[in-house]
C-alpha cells in the first residue's frame, strides 16, 4: 500500500515538471515573436523616415525648390523666379502673385514689379485702407507720396481717430488745412470759417421750450448753412459746412415755379428737375420732395410716398438715416395744402432756377408757415432749401424765433442707416467765427 502511494506521488511530480517546462518554452516563443514584431515596426519606421527625407529633398513649391505643376506653384510668401521658388512680398522683393498671398505684405506697395517701403514721410502710398502712417496723408501736389498733414497748407489727415486738421485750422475745399477765424491770428486778412466737417452731418433738436437741452436756435440766428462737397466728384465722402447770417441764396421768380408739394411726398425724375445730383460720391437721378422738410433720393415711388412722419413718430434721427436725404428740417409737419383757404397747415412750393454768376441749375424748396403735430399753434416757421447741380446744398432759416418741436437738420449718406453716435457730435448752432470776426457769405471770417 505504501509502495503504491510513492509511485503515484512520483508520477504527479513528473507531470508538474513537464507542465513547467512547457510553460517556459511557450514564454520563450512569445518573447521571440514580440521581439520580431518590434524589429519589424522599427524597420517600417526607418523606411517611413527615409521616404519623408527623400520626399522633402524632392518636394516642389518650397523655398529654393522647383515650382509645382499646379494652380499655385509655390507656397505662400514665395514666387517662381528663374525656375525656383523664392521669397516675395517684402521690401525689395518681387510681388507675390494672386492667389498665393497678398501682393506686398504689410507696409509695402507694388512698384515696377517689386515691393518697396510705403506709408512713411516721402514714401509712396500703401495699397491699403490707410495709405499713410499716422500724422501723414497723401500730398496735395500729385497724391502719390505721403507728407505731414493737419497744419497750415498741409493736406488733411485721413487716418482713423485723427483730427482732419490741427486745432485753430480748418479743412478747405481743396483738401488742405488753413487758418480759421480765431483771434489768435492778428491779421487783417479774411480767415476761413472754422467749418463743421464730417461724414455723418446731422443734428437732432429738442422741443422748443426754454428748458430744452438742445433748442433749435438756427431760426433765431437767421442762419444760412452751406454744405460744400469735400473731394473730387465721384469720390466725395465728407462735406464742409459754413454759416452766414445774411441771405445770399440764388433768387427765383414766379416764372421759375415748378410744383406745389401738397399732402404726401412727390417723386420726380432728373428729366423733370433738369439735372442729376452728385451726393456722397454717387449721382442721384430721382428727387423725393417731402412737405415734411426733406428731399430724399430713392428709385421707387412707394419708397417716397410712404416716407411720412405721423403724429406719433419718434426717434427722428434714426428715421432720418433710413434713406439718403437732405433734411432742411425733418419734422412732423402736417400735410401742407397751398390751395386751402388761409393755408392752415402752410404751403410748400418748389422752383427750378439757375445761378446768375455761372448758370448752374438748382432746385429750390420753400416751406412757408408750416405747422407741427405737436405744436400746431405756437410757431409757424419758414425755411428754404436749395440743391445745386454741382453738389452744393444750402438751407436758410429766416423765421427769427427760438425753438421748435423735435426735428433733424443735416445729411444722410448712402444706405449707411442709423449712425446716431456720430451725428450727436455735430452742432450747427456753434459759431464758426470767433472773437471779433463775423461769418461771410463766401465762407470766410472778416474782422468786425
């Protein structure tokens, strides 16, 4: 019995030894397979690196490499020169062809096929939205290089957040800055008015009470505002506004009478008016004349007839900017009727005339004794608007009283919509001549 047990124990021990040996052999084989896999992967990786190196050395479109046979032969910032791709777009380098990249990057400009520094004093203009550096502007002689701006006889500054002219100077219609009507200039010569200048030239006046924050004082001053385009025809973006207290408007007679504007606005073509009107760099072919103190420039009759202020209308400055227009006094005037007995809501008449001095045609709109929805029985003002064929705009306020209900005076650019934050900066009541000088009809200040 004991001998049998010993035999069985020995057999079990042999089995365990064989199992351990088999496990060791299996582990060795597994390790060998894993080593072979790592070696294979390493060989593949080396092959890939070698392929990349070969591809890189033979790649096209890179610096000093051959151009690719594609729409864009060289990478950005490179162009094909003598069979290889070379840098472009910087100073003294060739221009970069489209659509590769910008022709000349940064402050550079295309000149004779190469890029050169630009925007500095005496340098060519940059082909960007701001052609000259701060404090510089295109020179007045040929406009091809940058020169200092803002002072006497220097060009106006055109950079963002820059004054057009230095303090005590004002823009002139030729684009230069000139001395304006301050007492500091001790001289007998007539100085230019310190004009109101800008793009968004509109001001909203408050109600007519003495407590109003911004009363309409132009009538009391009996002022004539003259808006002169600043720049070449077709390029005008700004206007210069000068003032005078005398009536210098071109005259008309009853023979020049055109139409009465009763009830709603009326649309007329340039054939009916007799001329096209240049306005903010565009040429206007239709005139919407409204009894509510404005002339707008729209193409559709519906846009004209529906542009009406009702008794409950508010936010007049926003409404003013809804169309390109000239607002002599954009307010809630009641529909006028020149044929009504005693004309309870006033009368709006138009005339077509020509200036005696140069035969330039103009449209005249005369608002007489108009009434307002808000204050129908207090003040019955009158005003005159002249729109000239050469782009000049004049508005005369002769009623001789302070205040009136809410209204807007000024210009609305082409489809710029509401830009009240700019318009708020305009004040047509401010004096343009100071300290012993008086505004003259020709836009100058003369010593009293």
